């Protein structure tokens, strides 16, 4: 029997997706997670909670986000029609805000005046800082000191919004270390503090809860595609770091058995070089950050450093539900490297007038590969999960330009 | 009888509290481990908790994370940890060794392979920080099978119903984490710990060790009045990192000896 024909009701009550997921944390965190699970179970289907969540999404975020037919690009590629789900048009510029609103509403109902978050590229941190300002909550964001250097603009944004950004100096000084540090804060301050995790990873109930808050992306597509494109897509394509935008758009399509679900991992310099972030493609199952999932690790079980041009995909693990969808074959996972993502980034800018986030450019790059192999009556739906304003510096550097010039330098000298 | 049970039986007969230091394998160097373990035993350690380095020690504070990083700079693996234990066992047949670490290095070796290799090396107990009892049934069963005690944590926030669950799986001793937060944090509340220990003892017949937050003779004595074992980690590692690596073992031993003396003095007073 094909899995797509089964009713899909994972995770089980202990947070397992087959062998993946679960609650792999120290005893000191168990009580907080039990409390969160109970409260989330209570509010998940509460009509008042749902109504408030939907009101925030509509009036504060600007949902529903449109689906958009990338006609010129599709014509140029000469194959399948590419449609974009425009999460880049959300307030704060990415899908991250959907989940943050859900968790912040929950924090408010639990009477927690303080929220904390981890961030890599700064998008989840900025979204959390935004909602903390909107709801009048104290907010602390943990960010690796390496990422702080790479993402100065988002650090500034968070500070503008009244958030304290704490530089994490341990380990590799990136997202995974920020997550460790946020967990430590939570263990210590659990009575006053709600930990807003930014992706579909971590201990149960986070992978389920974040998916539930992000499924609005796919739910909207299921309604919009027949209306605007005439039918459901042949394939849904999304980038996968931790995997929240992909889970959000995949989840409502899991039971649509004839829709291919394609997750695109970050290939960095190429999987063969070892400098990449493709956990599902090149990793092995293990335990990290509270769940069992595919991990990039060495033979001794130590987590290895990852690489991607997009900071938001630069993570050695992946959400456990993706691990399960991979093993069952319901979703396919492919790899796009830095250069391919950058090429798609430029195509999208020049042909469609949309500057995509480098994360989303990975999904676009795979659509660009796949479209010409299919007939023009086929439809590919790509989750354009965020906009690329935050990536100006990175792209400028990669293109040999210098976006920022100090006053003493000649503006012309930067333009090689 | 397992060496852990034998140790506690003997301590109980003489009315003493177990002194349990924690050191990280490979800190400051892998080569220094035999002299480190020897120094701890000579200073009066009853059981030694030996850390298995991990790249992402989520439940540990900065001190133990730094120890882990020093070990990983030398690529110290779980296999190295087992080799250190095997070498220790050739010279010491009685002092129990408990490994403490995270799940992933064990899963990378394979739980079944780890169980037999740990038994053959002379490991007596294993505490996997990120295996709460809910996720540990298979692991605990494989440890029982080879005669290794799975050790579990209890926290100030652990409700009574969960203490019963932990009691079902645990062997050797249970480890009460005496404060909220990570290893090496401050603010040990002795009265609160004493209340919780009384609650734990209603459900757990095993010895109860207390750790997290014990930093000096006074806090060790205060906890020893209520606990069967006093576990000290971050404070010893500070001795290890605070000075030249060649003398780390003697510094750690000298510091631990002061705690041993304080506990002995208290026990003599109590006996008198």
C-alpha cells in the first residue's frame, strides 16, 4: 500500500514520526515540555485561539499571501509552468512570522512575560523581536557570534525592535550553538520564559506545533491553485534547512498522493567537498537538540560544521517529519549548491522582478532544473519563503561588488 | 555484585557519604587521564564520573563545554573513553566508573556494540543526559543485560509520578540535579534540595546522589547531610583548566582532598 493512501496522523502522542522525533532532553526540561504539550493540546483547537491567530495573520502579516504565475521565466525555461507562493510578501519578509505569532499567542495565554529565541540568519530572531514588540514582551535572542558578523543588518533590526541580542561564543558560533544556549536559558528561567523555536525541529511538541502554525501556507495553496491555476500542482518544491517552510507547504499536500513533494537541501560547495548542509542527503540518523533525525556527523557521532551561502539553511540537522517523509518515500530530497542557487537568485531578480531570499533561491534553482524536462501543461509550485533584502551583502560580495563603502573609499573603486 | 552497589553497601556500613568527582575524558589531555583518575582515587573519590565529550552539550554550562571542546580538539572519541577505563581497571578493581555524556556518540557506535565494549572495559554505570526514561527503554534493557547500571537524573521540577517512572528504570543510584539550570550555575538551595530528597526517597530505594551547584567544603557538607553521594563537576574542571596542564591532575586531586577532609570531619562529628 502506498503511504499516500493512508490517513496521515503523525506524530504519535509522544512526538514520534516513525523512529524520528521524540523528546531527547535532560530531565530538567521535561516538566517544561510536558506543560507546553498540555497547553498546546488545549489551545490547538480552541475557537478563540484559532480566531485570534487568524486575525493576526490577516491584519498584521497580510495573509493570505498570493500565488503568482512566473510566466516570463516559465516561457524562457520552455517547460513546466512555475508558480510561486509569495511568503516573501509577509510582514518581516518571510514565512517565519506565521509560527512566531502562534507561539507568542500561546506564551501570552500561559502568562509568560518573557520570550527567547535562537536565530541563524536573523530572520526568526527578527520575527520574534517584532512580535515581542507588538505584544509588549521582554525578548532575548541568541545568535552565534559568527552569524552576528555575517548578518549585521538583522542584528540592527532586532535592536531597533527593543530586543537584546546575545552573542554566542561557544562551539562553532553559529545556529546550533545559539540553539544550545537558548535551551540553557530556558532551563534556568522556565517559570517566566517561553522558548519560541523557529523551525520544525527540537523536542516534541515543537516539530508538530511549528508545522501546525506553518500549515497555513499549504492550506492557502490547496484553495488558491485550483482557483488561479485551474488545478493542484504536479509538484511542490521548497527549500529545507530545519524545514519549517517546506513542512508548512507540504503538510496539507501529504494526502494528495499524486502531488510530488520535493525538498531542496543546501549543497554549499558541493556534497562531495564535505562543505554543505545536506543532512537528509548525506547525513545519518542520530540524536541532537531533543529529537532523533538525520544529522551531519563524523564517525564518532560528533556534529560537524556545515556550510551554505544562505545562513538560514546552514544547520546540521533537519526536522524529524522530513526524516520520516524521506524514509517512506512520500517526499523526495535533492541538493542545490551555492552557485546554482545564486544563478537562480539572479534569474528571479531579472526575469520576474522579485528578489528572493538565498534560502528560497535553492528551491527556485531546482524548479529551474526540473521545468525544462516537463511539458508546458505541468505545474510546479515553489515556496518563495522569503525576500532577499537581507542577502544584499552576501550577493554583492559573491558577485565581486562591495555593497558597503566606508566614507573614505572611492565609491567607484567598489564597482569592479 | 556490581561495583556501584558494593561501594554504597560499604559506605552505608560505615556511615559515610560517597564523594563523586566528574572529569572530562581528554581534559586537559588524553595522555593525562591515568594520572588524573589515580589522583582522584587517592584524594578519596568513591566513584568517578567520566565525561564522554560531545560537540553540543546542551545541558552543560560553559565550564564543562570548554572541557568538551579541549577534548574534541584532540579528537577524543567514545572508543578512547573506553580505552581509558580499560587501562584504569587493570590497576583498580574496585572504584566504580560511570560514563556521563550524550546519546549521539553512543548511537554512532551502536548501542549493542557499546554495551559489550563498555562491559569489557570495566564500565559500571552510564548516564546519558538526553535519554529520559521515555526514550530509554531499549537502551536501559541492553545495559541491564550486560550488568551496567543505567543512571537517571531527577530535577527539582520532576513531579512525584515521574519519580516512580524513573525508579522503575534506574539502577546503581539516581542523580538529583539540585538546581534549575545547567551544570556550573550558582544558587544552591539546600533546604529545597533536602525537601525534594525526602520526596524522592519515598519512591526510590536506590542511593541518591546530588550534583549541580556544589562548589566548596561548606556546600558539600550541607548536601552530604541529606544525600548518599555528593557529585562535583564544574568546580573540579576549573581546577583542571586553571594552571599548567602537566599539573592538572595534582591540582584536581589536591582540591578534591579538601572536600574529602571536610566530609570526613563532619562524619566523625556525627559519629561522636
